[in-house]
């Protein structure tokens, strides 16, 4: 393998020191002189008509500078997918969930803003509340959105191969049902933003987002401000995991009030508002029928799925497609039928969360595959290996496995966990389970139909040759993209990471669709690599003119120019450089021409050196309806073995051991890859064992706090044996592809399979709390 | 009615008037501009707002500023010395214990205060000491490893 200097290392993150010292500024840390504070009035009812809004008293309160409702905001609809723009900043005529925004206030301080909010009088007429799929789909149920009588917001029907015919060849056919619970993103930083509309009509919005690009487009569209006058900047962001991927009402409201008052406006969600906003994982109801031959060949799958979408569409259309399409791999599956329905209910809106759409389906199917393996009397690992896809295979729904180290992952966790010595041999109450998963490396298409580049990047060399400035709109939200992109730029240009200054997350720095669907290493990485190569070419061209050496005979590596045919006499260039830097310390000496000198010479001959790069995926497979969701330039995959102990008296599950292997194509930063794997696993563990957003009968979130909505603590998570598998992805920069989301896929089913191994019960409902497991165990004993 | 309080924060004396309902988190962030202390929940669940008060790590969102009258407080801004990081910060940086970083100030303070009292903690003791500090990003493993490595380095 090629030797690299900057990538495939364990270099510390470029933002780590700022974060370790408290210097890093997040949106809630920002302030501007003369700033106002905004607060929302949100609906107390899950479903109600708005008859009248009276803001008179609020407007009169001293210190209040603006009060806005739908009347002031206008009625432009927005959302994620243009086909389902169904949100408005403020509800004009009816509210659809507890927390729906009705009005906002900007005041001199937060206390005054909140007091003013309490003075706004709204007359509501309550409507029937639909809190679950059954009541929402019932004949004659009230329509939550007029355009969607029956409350089915989106449905998908796909068939690849012929399921019914294929089933006739099968020896074993199994049908199982599975339901998970609504999850919350649980990121530590609540959303916050600061908007500033200046006297020249330029709007700047600093916000906690995963995509400055989509926020810019939405704000511009809703408020009618030309897109060139809207600048969105992402400061440090404290996690996103999906819910921060689309614009939120707070961002638009703050911009609106800033424009109306001429003053900066800051808004911050409380933790309870984070739960109300949600946009995280849907509740999925899957029914899966799988047909397998005697020899263990998987032949056919039918998947019917209902999603409880909540009040608006958000990412839901993509979610419902993903809930079907992602089961096309990592096993050879020639016949697949899918029927999916996303249903509106009077609850906070669900959207995208890590492993978007695929997590519950994967949990259900990987557990069912274990049941089938048991019927076949086959070892679950052997059964999976028999059906596994490999590099070059194409799924029945046209996903191209341009690289797939699935077999390597499965063998690695089998060997790394001691599977063979443990499976079937552990004492009662202890169990071991395995599962596989896979995921896209970036959605192949923008959310709105467009030929736009998914990512652009610019490198500007500082005029003194001292620094490489990388500009990208990619969003660092904790996953490590600033570091990864800095490393890619440094490697491709031939300098060290220390020489690169990463400027990111700003719409003024280019187009980047942002941090979602695990896209940034591959897509932004490509753009950055191209920009670095363009920069390098320009520097070498300038040198070539001065030294009369062909570009092909030169390169840059480790911060110095490499002359392939021996060093020429570059003393004139050095003299010129030193003259330019008269009186400075740290002048270059020694026998090598440094990158600094070369960059300075290039500036002196050609002006500012700017390198450009841009990336969009090439032709992707799939011509059928919905092919745009799930087709990706590359697919990551993973396998996991988990060991658990179940307390037979209480049903309490302890996860003792996790072995995880992930094929990330090529690890740009090994520490980061492991970190993404470990973080994914902890989120999966939480979702398997305790996470559930609950509602009361009025549609209010019953546990809107991190005390009652439990995410894993350091005591819940074991150490993970993390194994990085590299398959050299031809469509990835330096062979890299995703790790951020796919790593969560096998966690839940591996835990469920381990619990089955320990106590012999199958689980069809998440989370598998002590109570639920205890009841299942008791039921089994009674039988 | 505002009340006059005095306290030491990061070795500096402050005398300020605070309203009785203001939390220590708010006063540190808004009055003293020490923005390294984060607020993730405001009700004592997440540990992002952890600061050290008289030697003990506490959730500053649960402490009223008036209750901190007369106390000695360390926030994340008081941990590094000039441009040299505390060993715990250094191991966090080197070993990948930081992702989004929102939990990091609280984690670092919980970890340093553990090592002050117990320089050689077991893995279990480290996990217990940071169990009130939620982290959604890292899965905790690299944080635990960084604290253990810091303990080894500080011993030397
Ligand atoms: S902000 Fe204080 S514990 Fe969460
Ligand atoms: S690093 Fe993001 S919450 Fe810990």
C-alpha cells in the first residue's frame, strides 16, 4: 500500500484544544451589542383551530420590541422535500402538536420576552387528537393536513424480482412483527441561533445546524430575502445526529424579528423544547416475511412498514424509502417487496437520525435471520457468511457495492470475540449475539432536485507562503470533518496538518450540502482533494517556469519540493524569498526548497494562489421511482458481536462486551473512525435498552428531560473492541467511505440476538426494558 | 432584590450583585463571561455545566449564585495554565476523547477532581466519577482511557 504522511494516522483533532479549554464558542455562547432575546409561544394543544390571537398586552409590556405571528411572518410553506413543504414558521389557522409555534417575541432580555409570551391570548377550538397510527388511519378520522385526507403523508410500493413466485421455492418461510419506540436525538447542545440583519439588507445567521446550505435556502425562500444576501454560519455545534439537518422555526423567526427591529436577535431552545421539536427517529412498525431454502440461501423478503411521522413531513419521505431500500444488502437477496406508509399524527415531527430509516428494519430483520438460522440448525455466523455480498455485487434494487469488506468484518468479529468458543456454551443468563449492517456514504442526490455540486472547496495560500487556508461549507458537528478535511488537504498538497487552517461551515465559503447521510468524508473530501491538487499544480507551474523543470519531474511532500531528478540550483529563488522576508526569523536554510518558499514565489509571479475543487456523484444506479433514496457512490458495512448478562430475577440486561468491525474503505484518521464506531454503538445500546419518548393522552411529551429520557451513561457502556476494516473504495477520496451512521446498524439486533441466546426469548418491541424482558421471560416459563 | 456576593473564580476575587433566582451557570456565563461552562439541560441531568466548588464537582445549574457566596470556584477556564494544558486536557486531546466537545468542559472538571482525590482510580471508579456527565458522541471509552492515561502521567 502507498505510504502516506498525514492520513491513516492518529493525529489529534484540529478543534480539540479549543474544546478542551472551553474556548470553543457554540451558538448559545454568541452575543452582539444591542442584542434582543427571542422566545416562542407554542401550542399547549395537540390539535386545535386557532380562532383568534391577541398580542395587544404583549406589545405593551416595557422592553418588548417585536411580537410576530403568521400575519407578520407570511404564509410561505417550507420543509425538507419540496414535494412535501408543509411547515410554516407560525401556525396561521391551526396547531398540529403540543409545541407547534404560534407566535414569537423579541425583547430586551429573556425574562421580558417570556413574560410577553405569557401575555399573548390565543383562542383555540380543540380538535380530535390523533396520537397513533391506528386512530390516524381510521375511516373518517379528521385530516391533520387538508391535502392528505386519510392522514397518509407518503407511501411507497416497490418490488424487485418477484416475491410471490420466489416464495414457492422456499423451504422455510417466517413472518415476524417488530416495533421500536420514538427516539430523541439526545445531543448535548440544545439548538440556538443569533440573527443579524444589517442596514444594507444583509442577513447573517449563526446557528447550531448540520447544513448551512439548506438553512440559507430556506430562510431566503421563506422571508423573501435574495439568497446572496443571506449568510449562514455554523459555530461549533454540540452534536446533531440528524435532527439539526433541516432549518427550524427558531432560525427563521430570529431572522424575521431581526429584520423587523434592525437589531440582532438571539434564541435558544430549552431542553424541553428540544424534545418538542424532535425531528429524530420515527416509531416503525415492520412486518417482515422472509423465505429461505433448505441449504440456507436467502431467496425473498417482503417488508411492510408503517411510520408514525408526527405533525409534519420533515425528512419523512426519505425515511420511508430508506426503511425499505436499505435491506437490499449486505446479503444477496434477489426478490424484495416493500410497502411503506408514513402517517401524520398529532405529535412532534420525526425526521432523520443516525442510521436514517434503516435501524429498526435492520434490528427486525437481523433478529429474524437468527431465528431462521436456528430453524436451519446453522450457526448464525455461517448462515450470514453463506449469503454475504462482496465487492462488485449489485443489489436487486441497483445499489452497486463498489467496495464491500463485509466478509472481512464478519470474520473479524467472529475471531475477535471468541465466538466459536462461546456460542452455545455460555451459562444460563449469559448470551452472545451477532448481526451485520450497512449504510450509504452520502445520499446520491440533493434533497431538492438540482444539478448542484454536493460540495465545493477552495484553498487560498497565504501570500507570505506561510499557511494553507482551506474554505469549505462542510459542517463539523462533532464527527470530525474539520480534521478529516484538513488531513486530506494536507496530504494532497504535500504539507503537514499544522500548516492547514480549516475554515468551515459558512455559506460564504462555498456550497456543501452538509453533515447528513454520512457524506462528508467522501463528498467534501473529494472536493477538498481536488482543490489541493489544483493548488499544488499552480505552485509547481510557477516553479516550473522559474527553474525550467517539467511539472512531471516535481512533487511536494512533507512541506518540501521533491525534485525527482535531483535538486536543481534554486539559490536564486531562495535569495528572492529571503529578500521578501528581510528581518524575519525562521528563514529557510538547508538543501531543500520548502513549500513556503515555493508558495511565495508562486504568489510573486501569479498573484493570489487559489485552488478549486468540486464534487458531485457520477451516474448512480436505479431508474425506478424512489431510486434517489439509497443510491450512493459507496456503501460502508459492519458486523458486531455482543455479549450480555440477563439478571433472571429482574430482567435487567447488562451489555458486557462488544466487538465491532467496520469497513470504512480507508481510515483517514484511525482515532476518529474508532470514535465514530464507539459513539454509534452507545446510541444503539441506548435505543435497544432504554430510550423511548413517551406521551400522555393529550399528546404532551411525558418525559421531556435527560433524567427521564435516559441515554447511556459511562456505567451503561462497556469498552468496545474496535476493528477497522479497509476495502479501498474506488469512489472515495484516497479510498475512504462512511463510518458515522452505519456503525449503529448491527448494535440493536446483536444485543437482541444475545438476549435470545441468554434467556431464549425473542423481542418484538423496543426498548427492551427490565420490565418488558421480565414479563417475556415469565411468559415463556409459563408455557 | 439583588444580593451582593463575593466569591473566587479561577483565583480571581469577584464582588457582584445578583438576583436571588439566578443560577451559578447563568452568573458565570452571563455576568463573568466564562462561556466554557455549558448548559445542556438546566435541571441537573446532563453534567455539561459542571464546575468545581470548594473542591467538589457540582452541577452549576442546580446552585443558586447566592448559595455560592464565599466559595472558591474553578471553571474550565481555570484548568489550563497559560498555553499549557492540564494533563487531563492533554490526554483528552491526544486520545480522541473529544468529539462535539459540548460535554468536554464538564468531563474535564469531573475527571480532574477525581484525580485530585484518587490519583490511581480503577476503570470502574473513573466510570462512576463521570457517570453524571452525559456524552452522546463518544461512547465514553476514549474518555475513560484518557483519564486513566492522565492518571499514569500525573503519577510520574
Ligand atoms: S446543564 Fe446543569 S446538569 Fe445539565
Ligand atoms: S463529545 Fe459530544 S457530548 Fe461528549
